[in-house]
C-alpha cells in the first residue's frame, strides 16, 4: 500500500494496469502498489488520457464533468466570469464542474448567417472569432441590398453588419446616395446646317430608388449616359449653329424634359445639366472671327459717322447764332485771334493807325 495526497484544486484519476479505476478528490488516499494516480487541475479543460466514454461509466466522475459537444456546423463561445475566453471548435470538450469554475458556454449554429443580439459586438472583434464572421460596412451616404444565395433578402441602411461565415453565399450591393456628376465629353455632332462640332455636357443626379437602380436595371449609370447622349444629339441636330450659340440655355431645358421621366424608371432623379463647352473646327473659328471683326468695324464706322454728324450740327448752330448776333461774331473772332497769337512768336506793326485794326487786317489776310 502507498499513500497519495490530492491538493486543493486538483483531481486524481486512479489507473491499474492502464485501466481506469476511480476518481480521487482533494485529500489523502491509499493505493495498492500496482495502482497509479494522474493528477489534473480542475480550473483547466480536461483532456482525457483514455476514451471518454469509459470514464463516463463512472457515475461519480460523470457528475464532476461537463461535456460540450460541438458539431461540424457549430462553434461554442466559452466565457469565464462572463468574460470571453476562447472558441471551442468541432469535437468534444470536457470541463470540471466545481465552485471554483464559473464557466458558461454559448453554442453558435453556423448554418445561419444572422448573429444574435446577445453577442456583444466587441466580442466579434476578437481575433479568435474574426475568422468565423463576415463584416460589411454601409457608409452614412449609402444604401445596400443584401443578397443571400443570389436572392434579394433585405435593404441595408448605413451601419456595420456582421454575419456568420459559412457555405451560404452573401453579397452586399451598395449604392451612393450623394449628388453625382456625369460627364459626357467630346461628343461629335452635326447641327441642322451641317456644322460639325464637339460638345462637353454635364449632368448631376442622385439615386432615389435603390431597388429600381440595382434590381430592375443593369448598369443604370450607362443607361442614363445613353439617354442623355441621345437627347443631346436629337436637340443639336434640330437647330443651326447660330441658334445653338444664341440659346445654349435652352439645351438644358430640352434635355431635362426629354430625360427626366425616363430617369425615374432607372431609379434616379436628374438635378441639373448644361453645356460646359462647344468646340468648333478651326475653319469655322476663323470664319466666325472674321465675321466678328467685320461687325466690330461696322459698329465703329457707325459711331464715327454719328460723331461727325453731331459735330457738323453743332457748327451749323454756332454759325446761325453768329449770323444773327454781331457781338457774338466779334467775340468768336477775338477767340480765334487769341488762339493764333499763341502760336506766333513776334508781330511787327507800324505806329500809324489803329493797332487793333492792323491786327485784324493781318489775321484776315
């Protein structure tokens, strides 16, 4: 006989010739010489040295053990004192039951995709669980449609979504709800008078119906581009170059009227549009420059003639006044004498006669 001691927090399993005999709790025990004891800490997971079913035949030991069976499509979250500790994978996991262990377990069915609300989101961010979940983020300016195995399941608003990772195919199609600008650049078109030109056009729109945009239409942005392009070509082909240049704003109204109703079927709303640039061929530019120069010259000639006419009319009015008023004539005469005298350096007159009359005679000649 020999005596063994099992300390607090330990459990001993007695084996005789490698066959399980009994379980020993803390305290002193006597064993025969051909028996041995294997000691286990009760705060750790129990890894059985022999087949578990053999040990569970001992009712005393079976009452001391908690067996967690995890199937292929499951995982188990292990908590200690309500703090997450680890993930139990497929298989059987055995733990000791006692007052020292405050274990609790949460079994997860991975065949479903939705994660129950009783699992804290912070737990899902643990590295041990990260491999079992799928994360999708829908920004504040987005909406999304959730597809499960190719079928539409629901519309997702902004937020962070967690799903269990399994054989189920999950797809999240997101769409931007902000104002979006669509550029139609370098469109070569012919006007009604067969003038070739290129137009840069822009359109601003926003998605208002995510179901129509993603479910009822394929590549709704491309379809919107084609609608605007066709409406633009239809309008440009119906006006002359001069009409287009004089009424560029009318293009916006015509395109909006033509496209707005059709855009609703695409799930979008047209907010604004307009011509950014009209690019003419080099020959047309030269001709238009010549026309512009001719117009400006004609305007300058008209202004010159108008000024000459006004000047002549002023002279005529002055002559009429001087004809009827001799004093005004004298004053005007003296004004001109003064102007002429300013340009003369020296004047010689004789001492006889009236000096004023002599000056008058000089200037008159």
